C-alpha cells in the first residue's frame, strides 16, 4: 500500500472509529427514563454507573450495546486490513480511537465513560487469549476486592503483557503489544481519580444492585 494512501486510510480509521465510539449507550438508554446517567452516582457514563442508577438488567443492556458498537468499528477495520500481517495492531489502533470516542463523545459534550467495555471487545477481536486472561484478572480482582476500578486497570494492563508473551517472536508483535499498551495507559488515565481514592482508602466498593 502506497504510504500516502496508507496515511489517508489510517486517518479514515481514526475518524469512523471515534464517531462510532461516540455513540454512548449509557446516555442514550438513560434518556428513555428521562434522565441522564451522568447526573447520578459517580457521574460516569458507563455500565457500572447504570447498574447503580437503574439496576443490573439495564447495566447489562448497556454493556451489550457498547460491545456491539465497538464490534462494528473493529470488524470494519479487520476487513480493511485482513490481508496484512499487522492487522491486529490496526484493530488495536481502531479500538483506541473508539475508546476515545466513548470517553469523549462528540455527540454528548465530550463527557462520556471510561471505556472498559470497549477495551474488552478490543482484546477479544485482537486475540481471544488476551480477552480470556483480561476478563479473568478483572473477575478475580472484583470478587476479592469489589473494586471495579482496580479490576479494570489490572485487566487493561494484562493486555499488552499477554500479547508481548504470545507475539514477541512474530513479525509486528511489538506493534500489537504497544498498541494495547496505549489502551492500558488510557484506561489508567481515565481512572486517575479512582486511583487516588484507592490510595487514600476512599474508593467505593461495588454492589451489584440499584442504589
């Protein structure tokens, strides 16, 4: 692929991934209840806060919606780069842009969620083993500590480590790991306030029920 064409395609991937990611399901669903989830609980536009505000069923529905929108963006990218050996790195890049859209949605005043569900789908499409280890880390952490934020950060960190171990001897393996590392850094930055509360012992423990 010509370098100029590749740059233009890359820009296109970034744009459509961001725009699709900006479709924030928690905000849209909460509006059916004539509310804005960002005015409830933690103020975060994500599945965890939807559970607190509207109950577990609505939280699961929100998560499924976010999974689906991310899958659409990643499948388009997978089809574009399916014949290239670096397709996994491109999917991770697309997922990063989708996550940015989720966290800073164009349609909702750039105030969205923390993109944990989006990153989970990225892991699944890039490599199922990455997802399996990530979701295991998340579940074990939450079961032991009941801190969703800690589970999310540790799961995100597990992604680039897993891909480095799996792909380190393969061509472009480093690119895949670095792309997932960018996602992990983004997740940590988005959870920086949670991290401060964890250090101070003030972080709220999760309860799987409506407040």
